[in-house]
């Protein structure tokens, strides 16, 4: 498969999606749309993944500071993603 299909992307989990994004060819093609480095994205993505895991598996969040950090990371990832996709679609 030369390009991932929407069906393929819908079936990936957060870890698999990050592996796809950090591939050199993929990140080189999309990094101009992101207001962060790949390292910043990965760092915040990891915390977002912890939050998603806790919610999906009904696991407790360790404490208030972890919850604050995880929610802030989720906001960064969401904002960066929304801005990047908006820019990508403007270029089409």
C-alpha cells in the first residue's frame, strides 16, 4: 500500500498512528503543518495515550497533577492536529 486508506487509519490505535507519523518520509511530508517538533508531539502524545487508556479501560488516574498534565497534553495534541489538518486541506 503506497498510501494509507481512511479504513486503515480508522483501524489503528494511538501507538500505531504515532509509528506511522514518525516515519521519516511521512514526517518530512507533514511537519511543515505542525507547530511543534516530532519530539514535542511524541512527548505529549504519550501522556494523551495514558489518558485515553485510563478512560477506555476504566482505570484510575494516579492523582490530580497527573490528570492536569494528561489533559494539557491532550489539548496540545488536539490543537496541533486540528491546525495541521486545516493547513493541509487549505493546500489541496
